C-alpha cells in the first residue's frame, strides 16, 4: 500500500474546518474557525501525519532497513509512527528516553511494541544527543528527528495551508508550538500572519531552528506568555478552561498543546489584541489519547 492509498482508505484528508461561536469574539466582529486535524485518524491524529508524510514517502521510494525516530514514554509521534509503519509494512525503531523503562511501563509503549516497533531505551543524557545507538548503522535507516521536526516535516504543512485557504481567507493562523514544525510550515506556506503559542520553555532553541534553516518569516509571531510552568503541567485554571471549552463547543482539547493555544486565544480576545473584523483559524493538532 502506498501513501495515496493509505490516505484514501484510512485518513480523513482534508480534515474538517468548523466555525466556533462565543459572545466574546462575536461582540468584536471576529470569526474563529477550528481546523480539526485531530479528526484525521484516532492514532495518526493532528499534525503527526502531516509531519511524517514526506518521510514515509521517501522511505517507500528509497527502501532501507527501516525508520528510526525518537520520543518519550508517551510520545504521540512514536505512537503514530508505529501505526503507520505497521500498516505500510516498514520496519521501525523507537529510541525512547528513560533507561528505567520497558515496553510494559505504560499501555502506549506496549501498543507500540505490539504494532511492530522495536523499542530501544536510553538514559536521558544519551537521549539529549539524539544519536542513533552504535548497533544501528545510521546509513542503513531513514532517521526522523524527535517529533518529526525537519524541513520534510515543515514541508508537510503545505497541504494544511492549502486545505484552509480553499475554504477560508484568514487574517491569522494560530497553532501551539512544541518543536515548531507546524507553525514554521504555516508561516512558510501562508501569506497571512501566523501566531505560535509556545508550550515548552524552548524559545531559544526555536529561534536557533529558524536561523539554522535560513527561513525568512516576517509575519510569524511567537508568544511566550502561556507556558504554565513546566512542560505537561496541569494547573487547575488551564484544566478548568479545557473542560469548559469542551462543554461549550463539544470538542475535546488537552492542556499540553491545543488547550494552551486556545487559552491564549481566549485571553488575547479578552484583551482585544486582534483587530475588529479579523478572521482567525486555530489548528487542533491532536494529542488526544
């Protein structure tokens, strides 16, 4: 099965766009749309497929022994990769942060192993180097950086921009920022203002990425005001916001990425940050397990 057949038979591409309504933005004559990339697939949801697609295409067109990538114990990226490789019969290896872990440490690692991913656990100091262990020769495998961050991942966002612009002429595209792949792709391929809501305390790393990739993105804005402490922390006000958002709009969001983004958008609307009459498109990047 090739990429086209996989998308046609298993994925919801293009993902739907829905308009959300709330007195807060209605009174400012602002239209807010939600790009439901979380509905692409239950396992390969959100931006995971868009970041993986070009790598999978390359791996199919130029076969090697398989694919190697990196992630933590609850990595949505590795989870999605394991499923895709199982469906497309591509061997894959996951380098997992935490030498104390095993495939029995949580249900996601167990499922990844059951899907055929070979799990290789390394200590945190080694993991920071993002190096392939010596027993695997790098030249024998396609290497996908942690989270799919790369030019290939960035280029995978072109279809996301195309899908949005087929239906809507937005003033702003807004996304949560982890590695930065999604927001950089949005900024590269769209001609409108793009706003990234930083979800990790990695602004310096993000700026280095932009410089290393020699990207000129004059309409990109990065907000560092909604980190809520350490990564994956769940402060009560953020959890309460996610719960209220789900009750109001019947859409589940999590407090790690999309929840922070929508909290930020809500707060910025309260502060009347966006010009009256603006059209916003916010990206639901998945992450719901």
